[in-house]
């Protein structure tokens, strides 16, 4: 469990409300390691979650 806690301490999450916001954030933070990108939403709401790793 300690190993996972140490690794998880370096993970961060960014939630974006649109593709444009996501693209802007990715361009501004191009040096970060992206771990995963998840999409969720409906006709009226869209959420894009970017999981990324911070440098230790």
C-alpha cells in the first residue's frame, strides 16, 4: 500500500468543460506526462478529465 501512496502523490487531475479548454491546457502544459484522458457527458454537459504525473 505504501508503494501506491507514493506513486499516487505525484498524480494530478484537471477537469475541462470543452474541447477548446482541453486543447489550450494541453498546449500550455506540453511538458507534463499524460497518464490518461477520460470523457463523460451528455447533450447539455461535457467533462474531460486529464490525469497527469507531476515531476518528483
